[in-house]
């Protein structure tokens, strides 16, 4: 060790001291951030919409103040039979009402009418501990999962970076983490209804996750649509009980409330090695469901088909990503990362503006304020790729075919646009032109500006 | 008053006389216009398609001439049991057939087989006066309304400005004004079936009005889809009778046949102040439906969510309109209003060609023969905006999210196109280029040309 | 006849001899081509995906080898009740199980467990000869037809020209030719379920053939959706038995299994004269179905409406084709037919590269590796045109209106792109520029390259 090295070693206390200050300061900062009017990490940067009272009731629900007093179950029922007969009917038809010791309104909502609360999974878990435990266990597997759906949304900076009037729509589904009645509708809460695919429709549909659409278009869905109205839904989700599977039959086999531990491809948003040892275990678990009805060989062949579809899709996606990376190298995004307004709450993006490409660079959380070709890739990736995936996973062949045709068209469009960007750059350089500042396009009315003012 | 003013006053008789001639002449002209082979204001400019016999039967239906004679009900039934058994079965299952004094075919169609008529609401109203009266009462609220659907379509110049082969598709739905069997299907006419959402599907679906799509994707629709097959649809649409609402439950509460008096936002095609005194009354009427099942606070919060969604959508739409108005100022529409063929039946447009932007200038009736950027706005406004609206109104969160993402993309695309138009104009001006006449694009095969020859 | 002519006639043996060799050589070549690892004409160029075992079982299915022995029906049932209870339940509920002499597993699959086979229509036809005969009779009418669906796909060069991971999705539906259980699901095989529209959903849906979508959106579909769950599906498809028609009611009236002999417009992909003598006979057959419920005049008027809609659609399509033909004349496709990689298995295209426009030149089988404007036309033709057609044929008015609006927009977009191509050519010619080789766009990662390596 030379003399200068020794000299330097003496200064080791500087970074150590810095860490000693920074770590608790970081903890304190996170804690402080969560103490605002909103909820989550950005709680100081937004105030709740009224409807959040029902979606994150522990944080925001305030009981109606117009009625005073303490009421026991029968009294609630008697009054609400006249005020809100619909839900009283539902309750009367529920197992809660027909139990030997009925579970009354007050058991879940409390009995002080000025301090009523909206039941969260924790409240339901007081009786339904197994299901609640399985549900909470999803957290081990990270996101996407039902149990983390709300928390991860509220902690994401694009939650505060988008106008609340819009993210409110997102959070309606993400509130599943705080509401058992997303699947078991109020106030019947029947297991029977959650066994049906309709229980999943409200959230698992639409461009980025056409789960229900692809199920209904499959042979499984065809049988359900034709005959489901006559099935006995009180039966548990076990082999031999149903003629065709529903969402829950496969994903929540035997009533399992942990849904995050079996997916192999997750949402299809990144490439996955389907043959890791963990995934081999998962494949086996899937086959155990399929072989309730199918020859195991057929099920295995179908899984291989999915593997191959995914591989082919990622060949197309990576080809598009490569094109984008090359454009980024050549500095041809227009506007480039540095000349578009940063997300107000994304410090890293402000300090080190950089176009993010693909899943691992976090493009999914940066699809606004990007140049057209980046947005093209986002749509290819999020909509057409996920449509192909869901089609392949759920047996909707027509969707696979149509989505791959779209992926091809997307890749061609991205390459054509890349060619145009390069050609334009070449011409401008040849003519000594400096491209005009695209200010009218980027600096007015964008999310970032809007939210600075309105959120 | 100076001497010249007095002199001028002597000529007041000139405009007065002109009015005295013009007003009756106008009335006469309107009357004369309605006397043609078609129907409505443009009746002299089109001849009916064969199928109009069934959609506007008072104007066009001619009885089959192959059978002669007068027949009373039982005779009709006896013969048609063999000829068209399907509708006889339907009638037999109807209340008409099972009434003490049955309502026979001849009671609605007449008994002279060479002078049969298709029953219009007026015929049904002879017995069902309350419903018919409520239906007619819609006319007070203007269009959109069922009662004015056919009349306003036939009086619109884009009816004659489009090839009949296409507007016939439009009029299939608009014939609701002349046919109770649009909702109560022939010949059962059950109230029970019109209570179900399917009664509304045929018309209230598709890009500009995804009512049924958004309903089915909502939690309400989810419950209906899962359980509706088992409900007792003979019950009236009153609180406590249905577990989840259907189209009719909310929009025709308690069987009300006046549907035009309660909408606040109408079809979402213009911005509305949701808090006018009239709209406050309407909000109260909506809440009275919601609170059949829901805490009133939740319903109120959901309405506020709709208000905010609408406000946000209009911020985007107005930003796009402003871009278009600015381009119109700069004379950059290509082709511009003056150099595209006018709608043949739009006098004003021929005399004073002017690009129309947005609802109040009448863009909705001028979406053909426009330049690409105007069409872009039309699609943003008519499809993506209305999709967002229906999603927000019917509780289809996924649709709201997806439609607002589209609105953002639309606004960006419009701004990008506007930038390109300006850049091109700048370059052409710099180079002294005059843009070529876009004749190949605009003057061949367009609606206007086509219809001059074919309608 | 002059002297030289006589002299030439002596050489007639040359082409005659050539033919004498070429014809048997051709036959031999076709035969040889079919002897590969795959199936069909290109059998030497691809190897089967695992799942083909179930889709073309005569060619590819190998029985499970893990179980040895010969088993009679009751033994199969006893063991499979535990292994795959779902399908045993289905069989128990089938007529096969409840027949006086039950039709057991072994009757269709064989009894040697190491030589089981998957039943093809031929196997089913041993008992159900009438239906099988009608099904085979479809072959007389060529493609599209169920009976030729698989064969024509495997014999098409775009089957081997596309990556198998994608065409596998196509072949899932095309396997209908080899699997009665595409419509009568395993192992119940009820006629009742194939009478319902759901039996057709899996295949007859999606952009190029929205049959089910358009049916469900029609008044017919509306009645089915509302009431179908209560109908008695055991009744044959005869007049008076069903309140509203389903796919099978009209297309397989009275249980007819020959579906290819009645269509007038086939799939809407080419213009058809609907009034040829053969089509007049077909029209009569359609009217005979409609008049089970409708006044014949109404049905006739509806058919005329379809004729007019088709005529109008083809006016738009021909206008687009004319634009493309003119661009081809001017050599403005970019890249042009000669400078894009030929389909590896398309000899003609390699020898005589030529852009194909429209149905009769075979554009449908050449929609990859084409220039953007050709793809635009393909989409106009295949998606928007077919959507308009299905809407008009099935009574989905909203779809007709929306699809024709799309056709208009498509035509405008094609003309605008054509204008841009011409303008660009003009400018490049004026400036003496030679357009750069679009190699990055066309030569990497395309189907043709990909398949050379991977299929």
C-alpha cells in the first residue's frame, strides 16, 4: 500500500458519515412523503377524489353524519329495507343472512352510524382467514398481483403525473386490493358468482389485457356461453364439477385465493424463460388443471405452442427495440429526451433525461411526452403483443393470427418511420437546416404542464 | 332625427313587403318540398328503397296484393300458422293472444288483405295511451330522442347527400320513431323483453355510442350477465325488484316511456354545464335511481367523477379545436373549404364555403369532403370522446382509461399534422411553389358526385 | 399450306413428346412433394408442430405409449373417471352413453391403448352417414368450405412462407375439416349445442369474418341473447321451433350439413352477380328460410338492400384498385415487386415478380412483403369490406354504417398516399435524386428470411 493510498484511506469516514446521515434521512423522507392529504409515496402531491372514499376506505372514508346513534343488525335491516332495498335483498339472499347466527350489517360496518366504515379485506379476513391469508400471500410475488394493485399504483409517479380525472379510472380496478367486493359483489358475496367469468370482466378486459374477450372467443368460452346458465355454480372448482373451465377454474383452482404464484409469463410484458426450474414446477401445476379433461399430451403440446408464439412475438419486439436503440444512438428522436418536459415527479428523468426503451429501462412508465416512434413501440408492445399473448394463452386462435398481423404491420411502420427520420436528418444536414423547435407540439397542454396546475 | 333619416324611413315598406312575400313563400316551399316521392324536407330529391316500406310504413307500405278478401283474427291465425308459423307462435305466447278478448292480427293490421297496414306507434297508442303519450312527449326535448329520430334524419341534408345504400343502414335504427317493435319484438311485444339490455343492443352499440358495450363491461353488466337469465323479468322496473340495473331500469325507471327528459350530458357531443338549475333537478332524479341500492354519497361521488372526466375531455377537445381554428385563419386546410365540392343540398355551404369546426358550427353534419386534419378531429370528437363519455357514465373504467389515452394520441397527431402543414407552407412559400390542385383526391367518386348521379 | 408450314409440321413431335414426359413427371412431382414429414403439397418443407397431432390426426397422431393393453368400453370409462373425469362426465351425458347399446370410447378410439386414434369425420361417418355425406359434398363447391379448409391451407404456399408459430393459429380453425368436434364439442357431441351460435364463435369471429359479432348485434341476435337460455334446443332446426334464427338455423336449415351450396356472395371477397340463374335459385332458398317468420316481401327487400350495399362497396374497392393499378403502371410502388424478396416457395413470383392487385391476381396470398399502399388496400378489402358485408348480411346496421365510413376513409388515405408517392417521384426526378435502397426495411427479419431459417 503506497503513501497516497494510506492518505486516502483516512478519508473513508466521509462516505461512511454520508451514509449514516443519508439512510435514516431516506427513511424519514419516505415516511414524511406518506403523511400528505393523499395516500402512498406521493401523498403530499395530490388530494383524493371523492370516490376514493370507497376505493381506499381506510384512508379516506368518512361516515355519513346525517344519522346519529348506535344500531344493531336487525335495526339496520329494518330501516334500509325502505331506504336501499336492493342491497337488503342481496344480503337476505346471502349466506350471511341465512347463517344460524346471521352476519349483520353492523358486524362489518360497525354500529355507530356516524363512524361506519367500509369493510376492507382485513375485515372480511376476520372470518375468512384462509382466503385472506392466501390473498395476502400474493405480495411475496410482487406486482402484478391483486394484493399489491392499489399500493403500487399509488406509489407510481405516473399516478401523480397524470390528471386525476383519468387515473381515477385506472384506480377503479386497482382498488381490488382494498375491496373483496370487486369479485364478490355487494351484499350477496356469493362464492358462486365469483366462480363465473363475469366476475373478472370489469377489470380483465380491454386493449392491454383482453382476458375475458379471448376466453369468450375460445372453445372453453363457447361452451360456457352456451351452457353456463344451467350449471350448478355452488359446486367447488374441482375436477369433474364443470364442463368447461372459467377464469377461476384455472387461475384459482380449488378455490385458491393466491393467484400470483402460478403465472409463467405473467402479463406477457417481458420475455420469460418458460423452462426455468421454477417455471417447470408451474407448468406441472397448469397441466394438473388441464388434465381434468384433456389428454396430458394435448395440454403439453398447447403449452409448447404458447412458448413458440411468445418466442416469435419477442423476435418482432426485439427487432423494433433494436431500431429504437439505434435511433437513440444517432440522436434522432424528435423531440429528444432532453428537449421534452420531464415528468415533474421523476427526479432521475430531470437530472438525466434519457429515452427509455423496453421493459427493463422502464418504458412502461414513460409513455407520455415521448416522440411518435417511441409511442408506436409502446402500442406495439402493450396492445398488440399482449393481445397475441392472451389469445395464445386462452386458446383464441383468431386473436393470435390478427395480433401477429398487427405486430408485423407495427414493425414495418416503425422501420418506415425510422427510415424517414434518418432520411430527413440526412437532408437537413446536407442543406445545413436546423430543425425547428417542436414547441407547439410539446410544451402546451401536456400532462406534465396540466398536472402542475391541476392535481 | 335628421332629414336623411326621415327620408330613409319612407323606404321601410320595402323590407316589410319582402317579408310579407317571403314568409308564406317559405311555408309554401317547405310544404312543396315534402310532396315528393320520398319523405321529409328532401322528399323530391330521393326515392324510397324497398325496405322503407317497413321503416316508414305510413309513407311507403303497400299491402301484398296476391291475397284478396276480408279476414277476421281467427282466420288470419289459421292460415298464417302454416305460412309464417314463427310469428304466430310469438303471438300465441303474447298477452294479446291470452287476453279475455284477444287482440288479433286484424286489430292492428286491418282486415282487408289488400289494404293491410304496418302498425305505427299511433296504432299501438290506441290501447297503450300512457306509453304512447310519454313517447310523444319526448319531442318537446328535441333531438336526440326516439320520437324525433326518423323525422330529423329525413330532414337532414346529409341524408340525401350520402348514397342511399349507406344511409339505409342509419335509418334502420332511426326508424324507432315509427316502430314500437324496435324494442318490443314482433309479435310477442312483451314488456319483459324490453326490460332487458338486449332490447337496446341493435342500435345502442358501435363506435359513436358504445352504450351496451360499456354497460356489459361494468359491474352492473357483470351481475346481469352472470345472473340475468334467472331473474323474473315480469316484475316492473322498481326498487328492490332487480339485483342490478339494466338500460331500462335507469333510463326508463318505473316503465317511463319518456327517455329524453332526464339526460344531463345528452350524447356527450357538446360541453354541458352539469350544474344548471335544470340539471340539478336531473341529478336528483338520477340519484333517486342509484339509491335504490347505493349509499347516496357514493352515487353523488360517481356523478362528480363523470363531471370531472367530461371537463378533462373537453380540455383536450378544445385544444384540438383551437389548433383547427388557427389553421383555418392561416388558410392551411388542404383542400380548403372553397376548393372542395359543396354538398349538393347545402345552399349555405355553396354560397359561403367555410370549414366548420366543432358542434356549434355544425361539423357533425359536414364530415365528408373535408381535409384530413378536420376528419381527424371529427374522429377524436365522435368516437374517442364519446367512448370516454359512455365509459364514464356507465362505469366501464377500462374504457375511460383507453379512450383518454386515444384522446391524448389524437391531440398529439392533430398537432403533429398541423406542424407539418405549417412547415410545408413555409417551405413552399420560401421556394415560391404553388401547391398542386388536389383534384385526383377530391373530385372523383366522392359522395357529392356520386349522389348527383345515383340517388 | 405453304412449304415452310409443312416443314414446321414435321416438328410437332417435339412439344408432344415434351408433354408426354411433363405430365407424368408433374404427377410424380406432386406425389413426391406430399411424402415429406409434414402434410400437403409442401410436406417436405415443414415439420409438424406437436399440436398437429390433434388437428390432422390421420397424418400425425401417435397414441400414448405409457399404457399397454386392449380395453373395452367399460374398462376405459372406469379408469378415465378418475384420470380425466371431465370428459367422462360429458360422455355420460351424451346420447352415445344412453343408447341401448352404448357407443363406448373404444368404438371411436380403438381398443389397443398403444394404437389409439383420434376420430376424424370418417370415423363419425360410420354411424352418421347422412351428415358425413353432406359434409363431404361441400368439396364440389370448392373453397371456402369446411370440408376443404385444412387441405387448401396446407397446399397454400403462404402456409410454409409464414412462421409455423403463427400459421398454427390459422390451422386451429382450418382443422374443422378433420374434426367433427370443432362444432360438436367432446365428448357430449350434442346436436343441441351445435344449433346454438356459440358453436361457431371460436372460428367465425374477428376482423376478416365478424359473423358472430354481427349476428349478436342484430335483432335476431338480440332475441337469442335475451331468451335463448330458455329455449328447447333439442328441437330440430325447422320452422316454428325457434323464436329467432341462429347461425345454424339459416345456414344449416333442417340440419343440412352441406353449408357451401347456398351462399350467394361467398365471403364477400370478390364481386358477384347476385342475379345469375344459379344465384336466383339460392335467393329462393334463402327466402324460404326467412319466410318461416317474415313476410316474404320484407325478406326480398332485405336481400335487395344487401345487393345495393355490395355494389356500393365494390365501387369504392374498384376505385382503390384503379389507383393501385395506375401506380403500378407508373412504377411507383416502393419497394417495387422486383426489389422485395420473393416468397421462397412461389416460383412464379421469383421468375416474374409482379405486384398483385385484387382478388383475381391473387393479392390475398401476397399480403406480406408488399409496399405500404398495397397493404392499405389489403386491409380495406379484407377487413373493412368484409365487415360491411357481414353487417349487411346479418342485419347489423351499425356495422354497415361504421364499415362504410371506414371504406371512405381508406379510399381517401390510399389516394392521399398515391398523391404523395407521385409528388415525391416528381420532386426526386426534378432534383435528379435516386431513392435510396430501402434495404433496412425489407431485407431483415421478414417472413421470407425468417422461414428459410426456422420452418
